């Protein structure tokens, strides 16, 4: 008794008769390729140039308004204004609120929710580490034995690390109180975007060379980028 096996390349080949299957697989592969870069930025779907423009405009506006307000208070040109805790916190919140608000126009409830969640994560991971650093710096300044550069550096760095972990946990708790979805992890991209913590240490710590290279001028762009990420999140 012999076993008859059909030729692989005949018209009866099941793989040749499922063109819909092949088409869907190819389309899925192209979609994954097209959106791979987008997903690295907390995006689940492709973001159009129009949506990116809206998010960028909102982030820029949200950053500019606090700068103008504080420049009036300080009676200085906003390019020459001094950045303290209040100025930096206001820019962080403003950039995210502006980008999310304008970027959410015409979007579904689910998309708006994702933008808001990312905004919470970005703001908390900007303000909380900065708050911990500011508190550590003030604590050292009030105690004679701790009021020295090495101690200030160690305590402020510890404050930033603790603040970052606290910000991550708090953001996940606020955006997902019932713990229904996986926690938002702190990625390398977040570390780059939140370089404002390092700049804040130099600015609030009044490190001499920071004034010479005007590193504080980078803060509006850093906060603007943070807001842009929230506004393009979907």
C-alpha cells in the first residue's frame, strides 16, 4: 500500500489558495515596520504630521506662557530670566497641558485618556525628582556640617533617584488605580527626555560653570519636548 502525496506546487496547495491570509500578513508586517519607531515614543498607532504639529504647537505655547509671566515678574527679558523651582515646575506643567489640550482636539475618548496618562507620567517625573532635590539642597544649607559641596552633590543625587522612583509609582497609581494594565516603565527615552533633572541640579545648585555655558537656556526646549511626547501619545 502506497501513500499518495500531492505536489507542493500544485493548484491544490493550501498556501497558494489562501491569498487573503498572505495579504493580511504582508499588510501587518508593513504596519509593524511603519509604526515600530512610533511605538518607541509611547504610541500605539501611526501619528500624522498634522497631529505632530498640533502637539508641538501646544507644547510651545504651554512653555512660552509661563516664561512670559515670570519674565514680567522678574522684570527681565525672558531669555535673561532666572530659573528657580517655580519657573521650572510651571513650564513642565504648561508644556504638557498645552500639548495634550491641542493634541486631543478631534480625538476619541481613549486617545485623550492615553495622552492624559502620559502627561501625568511626564509631569510627575519632572517635578517630584526636582522637589526632592530642592528639599535635600535646602536641608544641607540649614545644617553647618552638611553645608558643603560633596554632601550637597550626594544628597541631591539621592533625592533625584528617590524622586524618580516615587514619580513612577505615583504616576502608575493615578493612571491605573485598579492595576488593570501593566505599569508604565521608565525607559532610556524617558531618561533622555527627563534630562531636566540634571539641568535642575546645576541650575538650582548654582554650579559656577552652569552660568558660564548658560545651560538653563535649554530648559524650555526640554520641557517642550516632554509635553510633545504627551501630546503625540495615543
